[in-house]
């Protein structure tokens, strides 16, 4: 039973990674097809990929909210979520935060679907917040970052999904 579950999980992961490669290859393709999908299911897959890394780093993950349906590009939104949660994980590790946490909340407010991803990694300086979505801007040391992840994420959310992607400091961390 354990092997069967592991096999199914591995198969799903490989399929997701294959779709990720296809999505990256088709990023600038204008013939993308939007479809309706549940936001909870969209959030779930990227977290499945990151969960083992979060567990090793002792980072607590909380996902809550009222599920809603959105019409858009599901795989691209998965990439955005994967990128932001991975950045939060890296900030928590780099800043050596004990009891690290990442909270993902989602809800519909005034007919707008909102997804908030917050961490307790200490936040970002003002000059970083101003540049965080610029192409090739990276805060990662030793060339570990390309500076295109958040830039592409913002393009996906704004250009492909018709939404907004904002960053701000809240309490003891960053919120996207």
C-alpha cells in the first residue's frame, strides 16, 4: 500500500513537472486556453512538491480559506504559487528563522478572488519591495537567483489572469 501511494505521488509529481516544462516553453505563446478550476486544487499541487523541503526545514505550512472557482490559466497560476512559496521558504532558511511559517489564505472579497501568501521571515526593506518585480532583480546571494521568477509571476497574474500581484510587509514577514 505504501509503495502504491508513493508510486501514485511520484507519477503526479512527474506529470506536474512535465507540464511545468511545457508551460515554460509556451510562456510567450498567445494562444493559451483559459479554463475554470478550483483555487484549492490549484494551490495543492505546488505545495505537494515543496512539502518535503518545508518539512526538512521545519517550516509550518497553513492553507485555509473558502474555495472558489476561477477562469484562467491553472498551470501558470500553479507556477506563481510555487515560486512565491519557494521564495518564502528560502527567506526563512536564509534568515535562520526558528518556528518558520508560511500561511496561504484565499477568499472572495467583493467578487474578487484573493490569495495571500505570508511568511514570518522578517519582511523586506523598502528598496527591495520597490524592485522585487523588476526583471533580473534578485536579493539572492552568490548568483542563486535569476531575478525572473517574480517578474514572470507578475506577468502571469496581470497579463494572463487579469489580476494584480502585490508585495508588502506585514507583522513579522512579507505578504504577496
